[in-house]
C-alpha cells in the first residue's frame, strides 16, 4: 500500500532564509504522525506546502502514491487533505451546521441551499467519527473543545482522508485533551491519517504512532514513541534537555503591587462577565489565574489594562486608584501587558520591529522625545531587546510577520520587560511557541520576579501555572471559586476545579 504522504527533498526559500531544506517525510496510511520542532524549524512552511498554501521551490510531493502539484488549498482538498488551524476559522454568529457547509453548500434549485441534505451528511460524518456536537448550536455558545470538533467535522465533511492538526491542544484543558485524543484514535480506527503538530512532547509521546523532528528546516530524525523520551525529543529539537517552569525559590515581598476589589464587568445586557472579583498581588509574586477559556479571564484582563470599563469595583496600582484611568495612563504608571493573541493585539505585523517595540511605550523615552517619535532611540532600544531576549532576526527593520511565532513572542516579552513594569499582566505568554522559546520566557519572568516585579499570569498550560505561580486562583463563570497551593495541586486536580467538577466552596490545597 502506498504511503498517505511522501515528501522528498522539499525545499522552500524566502529572502535571506531557507525555511525548508531538502525535507523528507513519509506518513503511512491510517497512522497518527507527529511533527515536532522549534518555532522557525520549518513545520508551518512544510504544512502550508502540503495544504497548497505555498509551493515548493524544489522537491516532489506524493499523495497516496500519486505525484501532486498543488496551487491552492482547493487542490489539496480535492486530493483528500484537510487542515484544522490553531486559530479556529469559524463564524461565531452562525450555527455549527452553517459553519460546516460554508463554501460547500449543497444546492436545491437555483440559489437555494438544501439544508436537509446538509444535515444528513453532517450527522453521518459526526456519528461515523464519534464527534458529538449539535448542528443547530450557535458557535459563539460552544466551549473551546466543541469548536475544535466543529473544525474537524468541517474538513471531514469535505471528504478529507488526511487531516493536518496544527497545535490542536494549545487552548484545551486536560479533560478536553483527553477527549480530543479519543476523537483522534476513532478517526484513525476509521481509516483517517493524521498529521499532528505539537510542542507538548508528553502529548506527542502519548498519541503519535510515528514522530518526525525538524530542526533548522531539515529532517533530523523519524522515531517511534517507544524509542525515545521527552528529553530525547527536546535534545533533537533544540540540542538541550527539556526545560521545566519549576520555580523553587520564593521572592514574594510584603508590599502590595496590585489590589483588585469587587471588580465587576458586564455585557451590553448588564449580565456579569466578571462577577465581584477580588485579589491582591504582592511585589515579587506570580499569581496564576486558571480557568477554561470563556469564563471571564479575557474580560478581567481587559478591565485591568483599561480596555473595558468596570461596572463596579476598584483597581489599585501601588496605592493609586486607577479604576477610571485610560490605558495610556495605566501603562505610563507601570502596568505591563503581554496580550493573549500576539497577532491581533500585540503586533503590527506589516511594520518593522522597531515600531512594534514601541507599541504601548511610544509616549516615553527612548521611543519619544517630547511629542515626537525618536527613531534613533527606538531603534537602539529594539536592538537591545533583540540582543537581551535572543530575538532571531536579520535586523530591526524587518517586518514583524517575517519572524517565527517564538521570536515574535520574545519581542513582545522583551518590550514589556525592558520597561521594568510594577505589575505585568501576562496572557498566555508561551502559547504556540516551542520549548526553547518557552524556556526563555519562563527565565525572563523568573528574573523579573526576583527583581520585585509582580505578575498576573493567565495560562491554559497547567504545568506552566503550577510551575511559575506562588498562588493559583481559579476562575469559573466570572467568579474566583478557589485558591490553591501550586506545591500541592496536580494538573488533573486543577482541571477539575476549572470545570466545576470540584465544589466551588472547596479550597483544599489553598493557602492565604
């Protein structure tokens, strides 16, 4: 039987960069094949080539034994390949069924959609692959794991036999990861072939039949999970052992850096999204906030940074009430911010690095001189960030979109750290970056913590929360429902609090 995918000598060059350098990859039919590597290793470029989004400069691609030349994703879809992107591509205001058939609507007469036929096909696909979701639910009402199932159904509905899953666990809590893995195994049992891109090496070892490691655009190894450990894979990826977020020393000081009292944020219908939330963060402390996405964490962060007004409550920064202060004033007073979505909220992708390094700090030296932007000062500060935070780039004039995800994230982290904030609000600071960049961000937070910076850490990576935090609070349906001691709680127990499986009044393992 021919391999599902066979790539031979795939090379892709961009100006000044060889993204893929004679990459070889063989994926057998009916297997789960993991692709690992640092950001910038060439994984995304290779998958874009396989999905028809890019064309290789050299090399041969075969799908199920037939040589192919894709000029667009439509060619890949026609060949039976579907891709589920890390950032879901769903319309929140449409139903599940409408999202699934969008662009592939069955017709009934002229200009009419045959929704009955669409629903029948939807249910056939969902039941065949064990992907339970109501076709008439609005996508905006779904949890993250359910949205991911919709994305998978969408590509299966279009006839995909080969699925590319790009960082599918990045936004999932442990029980959702387990559900995804069950779905993946059922897909495999039904004959599907899955390419699984992931940075979490324990997950790769748990689900993959075969693992291919890329480094610096080249294939460095193809192994079986029972032949390697996570440390072995990390060494293949980055040339060093697997880093951990574990923090052994306490740097918490008695001084309060941030105090939040009775904070409530409501939607346009006055329904509470953040409901009477109170907490303090001391200097030198990392306070972790755990919660399934959609339980008020994003709205809490927006209220703290000043994007969304609070309906009631107080926010006090180093003794000053900033509840009614605009974003600019909060930033100038020492509130640092790593947004959870670096592309939508953290960067101007077409702009050069020195302009991106100034974002949020453009009113103060060295980025400004009076009311004018200081280009020389901004460039020098950006060069400092590039050097100190190991941002791998040809120079500070390249656009942000030219950097890998990990280097984009290091630029944002460096931008905030060099400003020496009193409090850093860090939203998913290592989401979607490789183990090397992840370790660098952890080191940066630990170093700033030792210098007295207070950190509010929001993360879907429970190992990261447990390893970096001095205390963890759990957010559920807009409320803080538990405070936990990271030295005593496991990721599974933390996940149970996050989903409400543990009583909201149960704070066993917590500390004051």
